[in-house]
């Protein structure tokens, strides 16, 4: 997901917290059981 940081930064130049938001959303999806954290930055869709 972090591969999209540069593209998102171009679309939202005033947002300085894009990586933080990606991480937050991945944690949210993990917590509600949509994805599984495999470790080392890897996730799997459940």
C-alpha cells in the first residue's frame, strides 16, 4: 500500500500524514477481520 504514497501526495499536497493514514486504515481493517497481518509489513485478505 505504501507504493501509493507518492501518487497520493501529488493529489493531496497539503497532507503530511499519508503514511500514517494508510497504517491506520490497515490496522482498522485488521481489527474488523477483513485483512490479516502476516508480519514484516505484509497483509493478507481474509
